[in-house]
């Protein structure tokens, strides 16, 4: 099979999240312990991309990240979990930064060969 047949162009747009949805989701999470993405999608009917986007737009009110068992409202009761989430996120950022630098280095090595003479 030629390599050109292996290239798939999948175009999907990110779901949109309103501030009202963020507020409603934060209110729903308050007082709960960890809630998995599966539980959230069953409750709200949205997919996990929506859940991640709501957390991203929550201004830090929704705690989640690498090593977390799901999502929870970030209040005083979440403090024991927050430090671990922060450290895990910093570690992930470091790994992704190394990956980004490698991509950029490789990109520039090819791009300089493509320059017109």
C-alpha cells in the first residue's frame, strides 16, 4: 500500500462551550468527589472533548490533569490533590516542550533544504 493512501484528513471542529455551561458544570461538580469523564458524559450527554474544554475554560475551578482519577471542583477539600496535579502537569509540560523542540528542529532541517536558490 503506497504511503499516500495512509494519509487521512480528518477535520473536526472543537465543540463550543458557553460561559453558562462552564458555570452550570462547576455548580454540578461542587460537593462531589472525583467524577470520571464517562460519568460526566452520561449525565450531560457530551463527549470527553467537551469535558476537557469546559475544564480548560473554568479558570482553574475544575481540577484535572495527568494522574487524576477524573474531574472535581477545586475547593479547599481538593488541596491534597492539587499539588500532585500541579507537579504532574509541570512534568507533562516539560515532556511536551522537549517534543516540540525536536519537532521544530526537524522541521527547520527540512525547511532550509526547501529554500529557493
